[in-house]
C-alpha cells in the first residue's frame, strides 16, 4: 500500500526543488570558473604586437637628436639675447650722450667743431652696426629653431601614423580573437545544453530527477544567460536561433503528447466500465474524490441545480447530490458495502463505515 500523506508530498516536492536549485547554483559557479580559465588560453592582442619597433625606435632616436639640437640652439639664443641687451644698452647710452653733446654744441656752437661731430656720429654708427648684427644673429637662430621644430613635428606625425596603423591592425586581430574565444566557449556550452535537453527527454520519470533537473536548469542558464557577457555582436543570432528551435521542438513534443493522451483517454472510454474500474489507481481515486470528478473521464459527478440530465421528477433530492454512476461515461462511482450496506466511493479499497474491503484487488 502506498503511503500518501499530502504534507509529506509537499515537503518532498520542496526538498526536490531545493536540491535542484542547489546543484544548479554550484554547477553555474563551477562553469563560470572554467570559462574564465579557458579564456586564458588565448592572449588578448596588444598594440605593441603590431607596431614596427625598429621604425619607431629609429624615429624616436631622431627626435632625441633634434631635441638636443634645439636645446643647443636655445642656449645660444639666450646668449645672443643677453648680448643684445648689453649692445642695446650701449647704443642707447651712446645716443643719449651724443644727443646731449649736440644740444650743448648748438647753444655754445662753433663751426670748428664739425670734425668732431663727424667722428662722434661715426662712433654712434659703430654701436648701431653692432646692434644690427646681433639682431640679425637672433633672427637667424630663431629661424633655425623653427626649422628644427618643424622637423620634429614631421617625425612625430610619422610615429603617429605608425601607431594608428598598429591600432587598426589590433582592431582586426581583436575581432578574430573575440570570435575564437566565443567559439571555444560555445564548444564547451553547447554539449552541456544538448545533454540537458537529453535529460529532459529521457529522465523525467527517473528516481533522481531532482538532480537531473538541477543540471537541466544549469544547462539552460549557461547557454542563454551565462554566455551573454561573452557574446560578440553576432552571438545574439546564435542564441535566439537556438531558442526558437528549442521552442518549436518542445512545442511539437508537447502538442503531440497532449494529443496522444487525449487519444488514449478516448480509447480507454471505449473499454467496458468494469475493465476501466480495475485500472483506476488508489492515488487517482483519492484525487478524483477530492475534486468530485469521475476517475475515468474526469467530469464532475455533483449534480448542479441547472443540470437537466437527471430526472425532473424529484428535483429537491437531486440538488447537490452525487450520482452512483458517471453520467458521462457510465463508470460506477458509489456502491454499497457488501458487509454493512453503507455507501462508499467505489474506487477506494476499504469501506468508510466498517473497514471491510470493498475492492478486493486494491485492498492488499
Ligand atoms: Zn466518467
Ligand atoms: Zn462496510
């Protein structure tokens, strides 16, 4: 005899789910760890891999040389600027003294002094010439520095172009790398998913189904969610396509299953009522009684107020009562006990009044 306590049934269901979820959780953690490790198999491409190092080193050397030259010229320019300051000062002093002298001469004026005017003007001219020379020197050196800077810029542009080329090469390599990593992951996760599907098909009725369910949940999680952060842009196509295929397969399977079940039920109803009565399991009978339905065809056996299928003569006595035979398939539902004569549900093993077996074959 089956032990059929409802509370126990509920508890065991809960325990089954807990087992499934626990196993699923650990499997997910393990697979995440595994996927992380698998990723290390492939090195992420770096820019350095694609750079022409000899070229860049050479250009950097050139820049260094130009920089030394620029520094040298700048020092020289600073000297020139300092000298120029002195020269400017000298000229300004000489000019002032000449002007003062000329002013004084105008007032005290003497024609004999023309010679001296000339010599003094010449002296001032010398100062002026020196000043101009140094100015020119400054202009020249500024030009040289400008040219060197231009040279440096040109080299920098070359280095920049080389780097840019290396970046683009790397972008291409990363796309390849992503695809490779994704395929490696898919290689791991696809068999996991397929095995999960196989478990659903084969082991639904298995004693250890909760463990299988744990694995099945994990396999679906791994494919549809675990793979997501690693999917390159086109990965969505694979995920949705597999999802669509699975939905269709499950849909077809479920529809066929339901259809087959209905067909079988129809076939069963064609068999004689006594044959059918023998096939009713105690468990089914219990559920059927709870839900006041026929254990064979599943229809309600309580007569409703609006039900006209029962004779109209004695309405009051038929309201809310049950019928001894199913009105839809003819199965016997209630019968009298052979020992005490009280009414009993015909598909349970013992009489509710005296405990005598009412179903010989079920009461063992
Ligand atoms: Zn029935
Ligand atoms: Zn009895």
